[in-house]
């Protein structure tokens, strides 16, 4: 039971609900669990989060309390993880000598072979952090490079280290641009027009050149015949992971958005699906519709932004359209992230299929009102803000079945319970600053992943 | 039964799937597999019409099955959906389908004749216990749906299964059959494969000869969401 409580609190903290996480921690009595290393480690994390958001004059005391919790969590055989955090907290609390003392202890534990770290990466990365806290910056840099070489694709772990190094270097007043060489390649969202001829070399070359310039590590989008497929192929060629998001079952999508555009495209579609790292189908029950395509685009944009945020990487959108097409209405514009454009000419000979319109609805629920449906996420968020409700939920759908009321009990104070599609849509539209998956709910139509979303501050 | 389904004898992976879903010995799983047929369906293929005779119990090995009813107004309504590791059909007696069933995505079912299964469970206590556990788990799933309870994500369930399969030293020996472990936690082989690849990538789990080793139990536990 305690593990479940710790997990729920950690999920709140990860979603950015700093105060709520601390309240839940205290309410469960875990703040008095002085002998439980997991509870003490979480206590350190929660106090550190509070310190980061506190007014400047309160920060040192909170960092000191966080360091104290981490130090108490250290136990024989598992000392380096809490102790390196304690050393960093001491630095942020203004206790430089204590920080050096603890960092030295961590370095000794690792270099004497008494502790190896939880994984090969973390063993060396912890050594690098200790060196950094000892102000041995060149040694820290070499050690971090070695750590990364031990697990070159452990991007989530690299990101955690980079966040920590950013803070330490800032505290030490040292230059931090050298960290950029350790950041992963960007996460790219791609989309564009359907009507490009399969043998249009000029368009293919222009798209490939732009993709090479972006050099994405991760590419997200659909695979409609034309710009999407060309961009996805180019992304794979530069070594990016390909994450395909389709509005409907691949069989349906191929029939409506690939086959009608010419006989060269279906085989290219199949080949990309075969090598894709992931395939997400937004709604298997529905046929491909314009509304479904819009939902899949929101989903893919949200995934690219989420990935970039998780990995401390850049997020970039690639838009492939005729030069005279207005970009208004692209949700990416709200994300604050850069967009790169490739101007192409639409092939006048190809017949672009007209998809059925469909209807994308966004539902909200609060404690005080019945379920309300809207046509846009912006309207939903505005209504939620107006409601002033303690608990809020949001969902999106293409069909008739409404689930949002069932999500409501899982909302936390100030945090919106959202289906993953809706949460990714909020992120893509700049309406949420953070989302965190907290589990899965089963419905007769299939499982729905549930997230907590922290709404962005309203403009102004 | 209709649709463009293809039937074949069940294969080696299917024995592992049965063993994993029923928590039974390989001997019992092998015995049951001799009476199994593997049936594959394309997206939206009809598996059964409402009122068709129901003479088999089906285990969803890949994809999903949707049960739909026509209301008095002629509108089609989805009654439920069975994903990987769930069963539907007739047990312990042959009956008729109470709703129409169709495939959602490319779907593969393992089918065993109801009468044959009843005969086998009356002689094999491991199989009987396995079927009872499977039914009980499915009842839990149904109650979770009714109560709108939040459970672990598919990746979280897979990680929990890995932890449960490990001994005190973090060893999982022999290495699990991924397709089988995936079905037993109601997810797809692709999801399980991606989840395991993420653990290898980060060094949280490492591959050893005929075994997997959990390098960091704490980090794996943290991923169970």
C-alpha cells in the first residue's frame, strides 16, 4: 500500500503539482517515516521541488531540508544516489563546504569500488556530478562523456543529469554551453500536403535537405501519400526513430489517404509502417475522417513536445505546403517552438480524396456542472478556468460515447484529469505546461490512458 | 462463423501463451494446444453473428474483438471489447452468441472446442485452476470497467510482470517468451517489445544467456505506472 501511495505522490510531483504532492505526502504520514529510505528520498525530491518554486529568501532553508532528507535516506550499499543529491542540495542551500564534503564521500565510494551505481550509466554520471560539485569541471566533462558512452541511448537518464548539471553550473556561476553536446537530437513533428507527385524530385530533395538540416532524433506524424511519406523516409534516412500516428486503422487509412494518390505510394506506406518504432491509432472504431486527421495531428504534435521536454531536447515542426498557403490554425504556433517550412507545388494532376468531415468533440466535466461539449480545446480550457472547480476532467472523441465523467474522480486539486489524447492536445496547443500519465482506465470501447495535466498560465 | 479468417494449427509461441495465461506447466499447456486452432482475422472481419451457435472458447492472442448489439431503434451499440489475454465464447456449455463479434485491427484467436475443454479440465487440475483464474481476472477487469477504476498502463503491467518473474537476485530464467508475457498482461507483443527495449537501452535490464537480469530493481519499480 505504501508503494502505491509513494507512486501516486511521485506522479503528482512529476506532473508539476508541487503543493498537492506535499499535502498528499503529509496526509499519508510519510513525512514521519524516518527509517524508510524510499519515503525519505521522495521527501527530498518534494522539498527540492518546493525550493525551486519558492521566493528567493526561502529557498536556502528548503534546499537544506531537502538535503537533510536525502542524507537520512543513505544506507549501506545504496549511498551514492541519496548522497549526491544531498551534496547538490547543500550547494543550493549555500553550504558549500558541506557540499564538497559529501561530494568527496560519493567520489570515494565510487572510485574505491564500494558502490557501482544502479546502472553502468548512473555509476559514472554520479561520479561526474561529484566532480562537478568539487568544481573539477574538465574532469566532470570527461566523466560525463564516458557515462554517455556506456549507455548512448539512455536519453531519459542523460536528461536527468543535464537538468542537475544546469542547476549546479548556474549556482557555481560557470559557463554551461558545453552541456549542449550531450543533448539528444530534436523531436520533429512533420506534416504537409497530399498532392505531390511520387516522382517530384525537386520536392523530395527540398524536403530531404530540410530534414537533414533539422537532423531529428525522433520523428512524429502520419503517413498520407505525399509530403508525410517523403518526410518520414527522409527522417529514417538520417537515423531518426519513426513514430507514426494514424487517425484510424492502417487498413482504412491506406484506402482513403494513400491508394487514391497513385500506385507508387502504397508500397512506400507499407515499408514505413514495417520499420516504424511505434504505431499509434487514435480511434480504431472510426473510419478515416477530416476530424480524425485533426485529432491524430494534435496527438502527434503533443508526443513530439512531450518527448522533447522529457529528454531536454529541442522540438521542431516541419511544414510542407505551397508557399501561398496560410499557416493560421496550426496548433504548433501556440507551443512557442520553432517551425521550418518547405515550399512545394501541389500536383495538379493528382486527385486529392475528400474525406468525410466527422466531428471532433472535446468534453469537460467539473464537480458543479453537467458534461459540456466544445468544438475546440481553447473553449474547453476557458470554461474550466471560469468554473473555478476543484476537480476538472477533459476528454476528446470522434464517436458518440462520452467518458469524461468517469475521469473526474482522478483529478487532483488544480490538475486536470485528461485522456492521453486530450492531454497531448493540450500540450500541443500550449494550453498545458506538463502532462503525466497516471494509469489506464478500462471502458467497453477499450482502454484509455489517463493523465494529469497542469494547465498553462492564462496569457496576461 | 464468417469473414476472411484463416485457420491453422497453433504454434510453439501459443504453448507459451497458454502457459503464461493459465499459469500452468508446459505439459498441460502442450496438451491443451493439441486441441487448439489459431484463427486470424483482418480489421472489421465478422467473427460471429448474434444467434450463431457458440461451440468454442476463444482466447485473444493478438488484436482485439468487439461485441456489438443492435438496439430496438436499429442503432448498433458496442457492448464490450476483449483485448489480448481475454476470453469469450462458450464455457462450460455450448450456447449461442449473445451479440455479434468482429475483429478490431488484425486479430488472432486461439479456439478450443467447448466440449473438449470441459473434458480436459475435469481431468487436469492445473488447467482447471488456470481457467478459473483466467475467468476471475476477467471478472475483475469487468468490475474495474463498471467502477471506472484506474489501473496500471499496459507498459506498467508488463514491467510488474517482469519484476514478479524475477528471483531474489533479479534473474528471470529462462528468458520469458515476450508474446506470451504480453498476452498474460493484456497487451500486445509490440508494446511489450518496446517496453523491454527501453529497459535494455537504459541498462535497467540486461540480456544474459537464456536469461534476463534486472540490474536496477528500484528504477524498474519506478516505471510501474
